[in-house]
């Protein structure tokens, strides 16, 4: 029973910490340009003019 008295507050604290990190990232604009990140994976940087072949 004493294990639960220790683990429950730790679990709640970790949940609040995760929620605080999510809201911090949301306010900083980490999730604003989801389409740009999805399209950036398709750009091939090896085909730029002026690059020497490997």
C-alpha cells in the first residue's frame, strides 16, 4: 500500500510535466507547419547544381 502512495504522485507529476512540455511546444509554434515538414522529405539535396559527384 505504501508503494501506491509513492507511485501515484510520481505518475501524476510526470503526467503534468508532459502536459506542460506539450503546451510549451504548442505556444512556441512547433506544430504550425506540418505540411512543410511533410514536403521537405521529398526534396533531394543531391541534385543541386554545382555539387560535385561523390
